[in-house]
C-alpha cells in the first residue's frame, strides 16, 4: 500500500513539474518574457532588473530552475493590474471557483446517477431512451450556450433567478447547471453500464432468491458496487469542470479564478495568466492523485496496476 | 510477404447490402453533408452578405415572429447582419477546425501511440509521461496562455488543438498496438527483416485505422465546441471572420432584446455536434464493436 501511495505521489509530482516546464517553454518560445512580465509603462531600470532576476543571459535550463524555485516559494510574479502577488490574488478567488465546480459536479451526479440506475434497471424502456436522448443533447451543447439559454429563460423571460453575480444560493443555480450539463452524458453511461454488470452478478441473483426487496437490491447492494467506476472518474470531471469554469464564470460574472484569468488575458496581465494556468494544473493533478489514492483504498485490485 | 499480410486480423467489415444501407444514420449524414456544402459553397448559398452591416435592419426577429421578415428568415443581429447567412458562413471555420484536428491530432497521436506501443520500455515511458503532462494542463488554460502571448486568431486555435488533442489518440492507439505486437504476423515480419517503418505502415496502421476513424469522428464535436468557446471569449476567430462562437459573443449584450441571436448559432453548434456524435457512435458500433464503452 505504501509503495503504491509513494509511486502515485512521485507520478503526480512529475506531472506538475512537467506542466510547469510546458508552460515555461511555451512562454519562452513565443515572446519576450520581460515584456510580458512587466507592465507596458515599465522603465529601462525595471527591465534590466527583471532580466537579472530571471537570469535571461543564462542557459535555458538554469532559467527554468530559477522560475521553478520562485514558483515553489509561492512567487509567481506580481499582478500589475491588481498590484498584489498573482498567487494571493488567485487564492482569494479560489473558494468561489471550488464552490461553483462542486455545485456543477453535484448537479451532474444528481442527474446522472438516478438516470443511469433507472436506465439499467429498466433497460430498453422509455426511461432508457429518455436518458440517452438527454445525455446526447447535453454533450452536444457548449456549456456557455447552455448558460446563455438558461439566462434567457430563467432570468430574462421568467425572472426567477439572477442572471449574474454571486453571494446567494440563487446565484449558484444557473452557473452550476450550465457547468454540470456536459458531463451528465458520460456519467450516465458509466453508471448504466456498471449497473448492468453488477445486476447480472451472482450475489444479486442470490439476494433475489433470498427474497430481498428489489429496491434494496438495486440501491443498497448493486449501486454501491456500480458507483466505484463513477468515483474513479469524478476527479477527471472535477478537473474538466475547472477548465469549464473559465467560460461559465465569464458569462455569469462569477468572481472566481476562471474569470480572473480571462480578464487578465485581456489586460495583458501575464503574471496572472501564467500563475492561473500553473495553478489550474496543480489543482488538476492533485485532485486526480487524491482520486487515485482513494480508489486504491476502495478497491485493492487497483493497487496492483500502477 | 503476401502470406504474412493475409493473416492481418481485420474487424468485421460492413457489407454493402440493403440491410446495411438501411442502418446508415441518415439524419446525421444529412446534417453533416449540409455543413460541408455550406463550408464549400457558403458564398453562393447565403441569401445576404454575412458581414455587410445594415443598421436600418438591426435586430429584426425571425420570419415567423411578428415584426420579422422572410427576407431574413432567422432574423438579424445588432448590426443588421443576416443571421442565416452568418450561420452558413460560420460553417467554414467549424469544418476547417474539425478536419485539421482529425489530420493533425490524429496523425501525431497515431505516430506517438504506435511508437509507444511498439517499442515499449524507455520510448513508451517517455511518450506516456508526455501524455500525462499534456493532460494535466486543460486545453482552455493553454489557449489562454497562447492568446496572451500571440494575437488571438484561427492559428492560435489550431496550435492549441495540435498540442492538446493528440494525447487521447496516443493512449488508445498505444493500447491497441501493444496487443497487435503480440500477433504472429508482426513477429514474423520482424524476423523476416521487414524494416520498422514498413511494419508500422503496412502491418500496424491498417489494423488501427478503424479505431482512429472512430476516435476522430467522436472528437469532431469536442473541437467544434472548443473553437466556439475560444471565439466566444474573444480569444479565437476575430471579426470580420465569421464563427458561431463569435456570433454568440456579439449577441450576448443583446440577450434581453434579441433571443434569436443567442438561440440560432447555438442550435447550429448543437445540431452539428449531435450529428457528429451520432455518426461517431454508428461508426464505432459498425467498425469497432470492442469500444462500445467509449
């Protein structure tokens, strides 16, 4: 077990280093980092100082080490738009994004689980077909368009929910649905197919012979086992949600990391963009790592194949 | 040589008899054909110039709504541009992005996947680690970095697609090649002194072609949505070029007065993705039944 955890930790660490390297190389390849890291009105003196700090006269791998050691100390540059460290800015905005992504995930699961289970139990029936159609449609709509349509219907026409902003539960509903609509399809499919497998297993048949009620069988015994594959991919979906928050936060003016980074792109506030992307990657890798580790606890068979 | 080749295991082929034709997904094929026709002949088909401003005609509702005119069947946007003509014109970008993604991401992914699966050991480890790294940076985040550094344009979108979408192909092709490698005909070809590039092209590629085609079709919807998202954020296609995502961005400020400007381009995206996904599902079921789970 400990070797498994250690291996996964190393693996995760490696991915984070690799992601930072990727971002570093892209920024160095495509532009002058000094011009990007300093505000346009920077003086000659500031430029020289920045060149010295970044060590631009040194070999590229040394430059990366300087970048990485700064990053490890939490120094991802100063946002010149907000005049505070980029990392502090992002950490300030993180809770809002986590709240939104969790709500989105909660929405998608609360649709996908009943739909997937019922589709499996009543395979081939109308509910199975409805599930398939809904899932297909969800996967074909960009989440920003779902957001716009939700605003159109529930805010503009019906006036039930606020179109943008944050601060209350009512503000959370529309962005969460917009964010959560896309993964419903895949999650439903996963729940349905693993439920079909489990429902066909001997212990469910045994339970049926012993006279257990069908709803107890389905929800207590079958679903618990069928949920394992869903849990393993939740991390992936959570990470995908973090990617999706960029657009959804912009539409709903949600004060999270995504909107901050997108606004930074337009303000050419490069330190914030770079930090935001690095930050997203670290969160992504960490979430996946936690999921993998929890999977190892839930299902010991997973520990073997690392 | 030929005896080696006849041993190639091929997936069950769809025979072109009547029952196979009846099972073709007609509606998706129809939608995709319309899309491609619009992409090629858009200029001739569009009833109006998609980029011509006509402020006197601004924000006209669709033809069937009161106050609308059938000269502009789907209405006009805030600058009086005909929405139907713009949707037709926008098909071109979607088709370019889709074809590009299939060729470039599919190509890179297939090459790296085959190399990882075939050579194993260090090559495999290195390539799969690169895949891991690539997958730990969300595509949209990467696009944001590039958009800050370069001027946002179609080429930024295409660069990000090239960097991002190959890894999915690579992972699946690798798994496929690992099992193909065990087959006798590959081992025999190697013993017979067939060079590695020839083994790749003549013995591995034909066997992963079905998988590649299925993956490519299933990915079309994703890249079209990706392009639309970037253009919507203002980080992709720029005016006066026409893209569905950009149309939605333009219409966003008029959401309270012009529901059609928000609805129509989105329906175009949805129908296209739905058709591509359904077609992909059909391809998978027909050519690659192993992958029902995908």
